[in-house]
C-alpha cells in the first residue's frame, strides 16, 4: 500500500552562524547557484525511484535550514518548479519556508507567496534585545515586527513564530515578556524551544571552558510547565513538546508526518530521508547507493523493497554532495534498516512527544504491561487517564509527564531491547 509522501529541502546557507545551532550550514553565498542546480538534480533522481513505493504527488513540502530565505525569489521558484514537474504536489498542500527577520522584506515575502508557499516559520527567537545579542541573531526586535507585518500584507495567514527560552541567567520576567508580546500578536502557531547546548557548537565550547553556566534543570522544568499553562490558557493547544497551535488547522502537517513516521524524502546536504516500507526502483531492481563508475569513493549496501524501514542521510560536504547528484546518484553518506526493536522504540519516542500519544493496539504484550504499569503509577499526573474502551486506548503524557519524557522513554527502551 502506498504511503503519503513529504519532502524536506535543506538550504545550508546562513548570513552568520548562530552559536547554538548544530544544523549543517555555511556562510559562503557563492555556492548557492551550484547548490540550486544540485537540488534540482537530486529531486529528479528521486522522481525516478519513488514510483510504487510512496504516494506522489507530495502531501507537504518544507524548505528548512540554515536560512532558506537567503535564496532569491527566482532561485526558490526554480526549485519549486522542479518539485512540481518531477514529483507533483497535491492541491492545497502545506508548503512551508523558514525565514529569518533581517533577510526578507515585503517584496520578498510577496514574491514567495506568489510561488505557492503558504506557511511561514519565522525564526525570531526573542523580542528582547539582550537575548537577541546573546544569541548572535542578525535582526532586531523591530525587524521581527516588520517581517510579521510584511507576511500579513503578502497574504500569509498560516504563520508560526519560533521563540527560545531557558537561556543562562534568564529570568521568569524576561521570558514572560516574550510570551506576552507573542500573545498580543495573535499568531496561529508558536514554537517554544529551550536552549540546548549541542556538542560541537560555540556555546558548548564556551560552557565547557567555564564562560557561562546553563539554566538550572529545575528552572528549565518550571519554564516549560509555565509556558504550557500560559499558552493553553490563551487558547493554544500544546500538541507537541515544543509546539502550540490555535487549532488543528494550524498544526504543522509536515512535522506531524515526522512524528507519525510517514514517508519523507530529504534533499540537500545533510538532509535525512525515511521510507517505512524499504526501497526499490520502479522495476524492482536493487540499488547500490553511492557506487558506480567514476572517482567518487564509497558504496552502500543494497536495499530491497520490504527489507524494513530505511533511514538515510546525505553527504554533508557540499562539493561531495554535488559530485554525487551530478553523476546521477543519491548522495547518501549512510543508511540503516531499522530492526523491529528500533521501530518500537521510535514509535514510543515520537508518539509520546505528541498529544496523540501511543496507541495500545499492536504493542507487544510485554510493552503493554509496562505501559499499563507506568500509566497506573502516574495516572492523572504523568499520564492522562486512559480511555476505558481498549480499542481506543492511548497512552498520552500530561505536561508534567513531558518533563520526564526522556526517563519514560528510557524505561520503555530498556524493556524493548
């Protein structure tokens, strides 16, 4: 049975790297024209390999980064035209683009709206000048409002705003001021992320060298619970750990596909792909990804359809990625075929992140017993009370439960493995 299909396009360019970000990106804009050529080639490679395994046209399309809004309107147009020609897009599909204040103006926003992009994810991170400075953001508070105003004038109604909290020495009052400003804007979607010190980032190195101390764990928990309560009181649904929507219509369909383990293709350097039913070409032939004639090193094991769920990730180096797609090969750095235990682990980890939770039906009996015990111990505190009808029984975490998500998943994983 065919699977709905999503497409993620990674745009690995930034005006300046943020010290907390561990996503792959570079600051050399001279590489963008060659990158656009490569993206179009990779999309066409995929178009010949998805027939019969996943359902095209696309259900969602997401341009993320990096900073996708460093692309010109004409460059974005070329990529979208290739997507429509090679894969197709269903009517009224969610097409999202991440944009950063300081990289767009009203004309740009109008231009991408005319291309068919219908959802914006705006990387504000804060309205507070001191926080913006600490995070090394290139924009000002004023530019956040200008971007939002320009988006509204361009015809965008599905707008999400990213905010960051739990910075070193951040007070509850500073974060509340950010929340109050966001709530006054009446935006349909808010993503609120705690600052995480990722290995390899400048912030992580500064932390390790003693330049600052991270937010206290107990305070992080207080921030999280407070954020959920404030936004739910204001009419937002806390539908995923870090995401809040005014109603179901404004939930991120693309990200929901990730959490539901639907099929998605990743295009661009470092992008990830996931095919729940394995992979084959239209004729059922085996593929030795990354191999073939020419000087490019490395080959990957063959994958056959129905071999199991496949998760793969692209080469990170832009030139190596370009060499592969130019030669007509998927630019995978590596892949894995998920074992049954890994599948169960992902179902638990991703399902419990959301307000849909995990369906008890189909779980291994041992896992059902464990989940029943965990839910019984934390019913009404960490777990919502399960439905009495076992056919509809789901395990869902409360806000307090979400603060213990890692520990709960770890207990389940130990049982699975």
